[in-house]
């Protein structure tokens, strides 16, 4: 079951009816938990016992970690024990992630480095028979965040039902946003039927997300798939177009999913954190990471960057910390060298930004970046880096991604490429596709300017009028069958 389907609409309608008819909070949480288990069972029922076991383990471990603080025990022995329990919990959760997602990559790397061919066969066996649970990366990151929060003094979960419902909450379970336990637990304790404006906002977010995903991302994805599956026949212009298109597809696909997740949560009386804030209009790589995949960036800062020392350890160590954090972010996204290179590129960009910022302050020329030419230049260089790095994200096999980078200039397309890809498959000339994608980007820019610059908001009655129109357009114009959500892979 996916968000854009008749089955999901019926599922959500039935759930909301039963959920709000029950007046008791505990029963509502129980119904929400059962609904979440049903939702996940439509995708991968075999992994429900494993995820439940992980929840039980971390629930009990957090009680052991949090117990000294609650009993006001503060001595070296207890603190050392708590720290060791925290490290143990982190290792177990990371090991679970490594075991399902990274064993083939590790075996292939060792086989190549140590010249052990039999490791390649073992890696292929893992790929063929061991499928990673959907949402495992988000699942494990939330558990690590909870253990660290408890270690730092946050209250432990006293209700296993509340904790399990938080972990299995179906709107965020597969692809986030990454949500802290205490953010949702407070809402669980004060569930109220949403007012009219909240209901409309929820429906609007679902409709808007469906348009992003079904109407735009999936159509753009067809172009991207055709282009990157015919690399040898594509010209340099086609590769640039596919790269730009993929950047748009990824944003619209993922932000569309998050919109639908947040809209669903609103209908259930819950609020999930925002995950995107017009990242393609940021003017620095640091600002980009404050506006792209916001909850992941928040996790990386709070549970990795700050423990490493953050920016309090001198300029050189700060730059090293930035590089380490972004390489780990790349590894989190997938078990392939392309993701590591993608993370390293972003890490290097953050280092260059930090050094440039420091030098500008010393020379008292930071005002240059606030002028119109400075803003335009910084936006261009930031987004050129961001979109170029997507090549390694889309083609994590370095052989393919490096080939694309090497042929971004001067390569002439096969004579049949344009006809096969643009005319036959998409029914448009390349110039028309460029115009449509550029127009979409401009519209996104105008919408961002109106929202951020003028703080213009659409009133809820207007949203309500657009909701059925959005659903109708998606039903009428979305590609048949649709494309899988990109972040389901992560």
C-alpha cells in the first residue's frame, strides 16, 4: 500500500472514522498501532517481529540508562555504567543497519582489496536473499536519538504502548521525517479532534504531495530513467538535462512523500516536523543543509557533529568534523562508493564555505555576499555543486558516475537518442522539455518568494477548493502504476 492509491484512501478514511469515534486516548493509540502494523504488513510483513524485538530491546535499555537520573544517583560507577549501556545500544542499532544494508558492500570491498574472489560470491548471495526492511535507516536513527536523549537527561518512556506506537507510526515509518520520541509523546498525551482548518490543511498537504509525486516527480523520473539507462548514447546536453531533472525529481518525490505523511498525521491530531524549506533557493551549502532533509541534518548536528566537538574545537578540527559528518551522511544513504563520494563532495563544500566565511570576516568583506551580485553568484555556485553532486547519488556505481562527469562537455549524442527518448517515449522535443522543467523551477521560485518574502498564505477555503482538483489531476495524468519512492531505498 502506498500513499497514492485508492486502497490508502479507503484505509485512511476507515482509520480516521474508528480513531475519532473512540473517546479513550489509550484505545486510540492501540488502534493507531494496529493500523500502522497493517500498513507495514502490506509491504513487508516478515519484518514486523524483528522491528518489534528492536523496540523491546531499546525500550528496556533506555530504562536502564535513565534509571540513575530518575533516582538522583550521581556517582562515577553509575555514570560509567550508563555510558557503557548507551554505547552498547548504539552498537546494536548500527550493527542491525550494517547487517542488512552494508554486508554486500563490505564483502565486495574486502574481496577487491585483499584479492579474495570467494567474497564476491558471498556478497551476491546476500544481495539475492537478504532484503533490507523498509525504513530501517530511519528506524535505527530514531532509536539511537532516543537512547542519547535519555542519556542526556530526557524522560524515559513509561508506556510501552506509547513508545511502540511512536516507532511504528505509519506516516513516518518508511521514509521519515525523522522524529524524536518526546516530540510525539507530548502530542499523544493531549490528542484532540482537529479543527476545520487543521483538517483542510491535512487534506491540502496530502493533495499537494500527491501532485508533487504523481504529477511531476514520476513524469520527470521517466526522462531520468531513460537518459541514465542509455548513457553511451546520450550527449553532453542530455546528461546535463538528466542531472537537472533528477535533482527536481528527487526533491519533488521526497518532499511530496513528506507532505502526505504530515497531512495524514494532521488528520490524526498529530504534527510531524517539516523536512524541506525550498533548498534549491539557498545561497550557501550550509544554508542548503538547513533546508534540505531538515530532520536528517538536525540528527547529524545533534548526535554526531556536536559530540565530535562541533565548531568549538578550532578551525581545522571543525573542518574535519564537517567532512566526517557528511561522509557518514553519504554512507547512511546507501552501500556504494558513489554515496561516499557524494557525502565527501558536500563535506568539502562545507569546509570551503567555512573557510571562506572565516576569511571574509577577517578581511571585513562579508558584506560582498549580501549584495545582489554576491547573492546571485553564491546561489549559482551552490546549486551547481548540489546538482552536479546528484550524479554520484543517482549513479552510485563509480564507473557510471565518473563516465558521466567525464562526458559533461563535448560529447555528441547518438543520432537516434533524441528521437527515441524525447519524441517516442515522452512525445516532446528536447527544447520543450527544457522549457517545461525551467518553468517548473521558476514557479517553485515564485512560490518560495511569495511565501518567504511576503509571507503570503493560502486561506483554508481556497485550499479546500483545490484539494479535489489536485486529486483529479493526479488520477487523470499521473503515469500508470507510478514509480517507487526514491527514499524507500534508504
